[in-house]
C-alpha cells in the first residue's frame, strides 16, 4: 500500500468515529472496547508472529483496530461454480 493509501486508511471516517465515540457508561459487556483496540498491536493476536506482522505493517496495519477496519477490495462469490462447458473466454469464473 502506498504512503497515501496508508494515510487514507489511518484517517478514515469509520476510524475517527470509533476513536471519538463517547464511552458507554454502565455497559457491562465483556471484552475490549474498540478504542482499546487502537493500542493493541497485531502481534498480541494468536497466529500473528513477527513475519506476518511485518507483512501487515507493509499494508498499513499495525494494530487490531486497523485490522478490523481493513476491508477486502473485492470478493469472489464461490457459491455458484461454473461448469467448464459453460465458460466464456475473457469472463472470470469460479
């Protein structure tokens, strides 16, 4: 991800809304608040070691909140596979 893309992800409206949200008084929910995830590094997650953390950092993901707010740029629907006989040249199929 380019520096500009990293800055755009860091300044996203969703991220700003989460970080600026008022605390939920009286909420007895277990776990962490979203604002706390901004301070929790990805290496705290099970299965994320130093090598994977470096790969995520190259994409601008340095903490758990960044990871949650990183949405895929495309989605391949594999629920309707195409038979080989029905394939069309130049059209992507699953």
